[in-house]
């Protein structure tokens, strides 16, 4: 299991048996509320994002 601090651009992960690569990664900390990690991933089997 990965923690949020392990995520970075170019990291390859497997989610539900499908391989993905992280193409974009953003950390957002709004003034009020919890921090948010936004992650865009590309499916390595069919190329969809």
C-alpha cells in the first residue's frame, strides 16, 4: 500500500490489476479544510487517462 508521500510523476502503479503511470501530480492546500492530492494517471494497457 502506498502513502500519499510516495506518489510522484512517472511512478508506475497497479490498480485493480491494471497498470498505470502517474502523468500529473498536484498538492492543493485550501485555506480551510483538508489537503488534497490530485493525480492524473495513464492506463498502460489501452492508453486512456
